[in-house]
C-alpha cells in the first residue's frame, strides 16, 4: 500500500510523517532534493487529498503553475511503483581499457556504451506509445498522469534504467553524452514539441499559424502520444490534460471543448483511432471528441502544409454551451451543416484470418464501398468480444448511417516515389441515436484520396459518385 494523504490522515500528515513510513521512491526523491540544497518538494500523492474530489479539482487546475515554477521535476522513469526507487541497479557503467596511451602516462582510460534504449524511449520522435512492449523498462512513460508533468516542466531529471538524463527547453543531456533529440515524419520528440510551444508563447505572435509549427498541429502531436497512455480510471483522460490545455489557452484557438478547440473545428473532427487493440470502449463523453474512445488517436498533418487548400469545409452552426462532462445532451452537442449522403454498413470477414478477428467495416454509398476508420472494432455476433461491447456500439450488416462531409482539399503529398497533387475528401460517418430523435452519434470517418494530374484540378470520378447523391443538411451530433 502506497503512502497517500486522505481526509482521515490529513491532520496527522500535516503534523509530520515518520521517515520509515515513506516508500523508497519518495525517499530517493527527497534525498536528491536535500543533496541539492532544496528544502521543499511537491509529491502529488502527499500534497493532494486523494479522496477529496474538491481538492483534486482545485489542485489539478494548478498543475501548470506547479510544474512550470518548480526548479526541476524528478521523474522516476524506470520505477514501476512507489517502492521501486528512483535509481536503477542496472546502471550502465564504464569499462577499463587494457592498453594505455604512452602520451598519457599512468592515466587509466574507461569507455562506456551509449544508452540507446534510453535515448530512443525519451528523445526519439518515432511513435512507440501504441506498443507498450517497447517501453517495458520505462513504465512511467505509459502512464497518463505523468504525461502532463513532463510537458509542463521546464526542467526534468529522468532517472532511467541505464543512466540519468536531463531535459529542459534548450537542450537534453545524459551521462553517456551520446543523446540527441530526433524527429521524423511520424512525430516529434517531446522536447522538440515543448520547445516549439514555448517559442510561440515567448513571441506571442501568429506569424507561423499557417506553417507546420501551428499550435493546433502541436496539439495533435500531443494527443497522439497522450491518448495512448494508460489510466487506472479512464474518466481521468480529460482531467489529466487540463494543465496542458491551460497553457494552450494562451493561443487564440477558441473555447476548449472536450479536448478540441473552438476554432478550426472541421479539421479537428478528422481524428482516427489507430493500433490493433480491439478492446476499445466508448466513454460518457461526446462521440465527436477523440477523448470518448479509450484508444490512441491520430491526426493527419497535411492541413498544416504550405500547399494545403481547402475547397470546402463543413459549417459549424453551434458549439457546445457547457464544456463540462456533466452537461446535458443539448449542452454537449455539436451542430454542423454540410453535404450529407445516406449510406449503409457493410461488414466483411478478412481473408486468411480467424473467425475471432474483427470485421473489416465498409461504407456502401450508391453501390460503391469505402473503407471506414471505425471508432469501435466490430466482432462476430455471439463472440466474447461482441458480448463485451456496449450494445449501442454494435453495427449490423445493412444498418443505415449518414455521411457528412467534413472537408475537401488539395495538397502536395511527398510520399515516394515523387511529390504529387492529392485530392482528399473526408466524411464523418454517423448513426441515429437510439435515445433521442434527430440526434446523431459518431461511428467513424472515411477518407477518400485521389491523385491528380499536374495542372488539372477536377473532381475525381469516384468522388463525383458521392457528390451527386449529397444534399445540404444540418445535424446535431452528441
């Protein structure tokens, strides 16, 4: 049982906690602080009354201030729990060379291996968070609540399984001296994302809003990592992001609504759930928000490329009036106006796979099939997975749905073998709510990509088949 502050022991904790009551990880952190001459340390488990909802809400709203103003944050990166300690016994030490350089006399020479596993886990921009197996030695990187601690801290000391590593806005350093911050087309390392955000805040300028460093793109990068994290209580998914959201409110992005921002709503609705985890569940949140699904969400980056051109975007008629998760149906609903087409669900059994694998879900529009990026995996009726599904999330063959156009755009794709012009149309797939007449819920999204010939901007034939069936409608989505 870990040491925590509760309503029952608050008075005794305020009077003093015996040293032998502290678990090893807390002791290590306090020893470190004392050795560096610091008298105070913030530990969430002790400084927040864990069974007091009001205290939790009050302190959670202050996380940004707490971590921003800390001298630095100690991350027990390799620790599995409060009893594992901060410092690993598997420290990557040095090796003495048998030979000496004559020019150096009697000086012993040591070498050590580069701690590549630590560097990859902490500072590589590749997306590893959808595969917990790659981070087994870095359990803290899988936890939801620790994500914003890292994002909000100006300075952080990582106590890893191989070495100590230092991270701040300006640089990263490690004991083996071989670390570097990497980024790739698939994502940015957290230090790089933090640096870009802080650079925007310092400049207080909107000059780069249309470029690849747009704050909304940084938000999408953050969500891709954060949404893959694990929570003891899934309902905390938005609460544990509140500190980062408070920082982003300094940008002109509109109201903060269930993990999305009031401005540029259409491109924010184009999220998709990625990964092979078939155990996704829907939380009691608006279905149009990525936070409603327990799974890793992904945003495309092409809307932030310099050659992106929106040919058509859905119209936001009304935003939610109550950004709290406890609001009623009307206050949580998003009302959009756009072209809408009727469609049907088609469930296809994948070839060469077992009966226990999920269906491939297609959308049939005017006799043509389009692949659906579904929010919830669909299983064979009667299977254990099907039984575990929420009843209203089960889709049936031939079930009626509607598709609402979110955006139509062109952009230059750099995917090999050579740059080419893309014509892309994204549709939100919705089903009628079983509880409220005239209210719809999200099922997923379809994206249709067509390559255009250079110098020719015309609607591809496959997209024309949908366009001819679509008509302008206004829908309420909860």
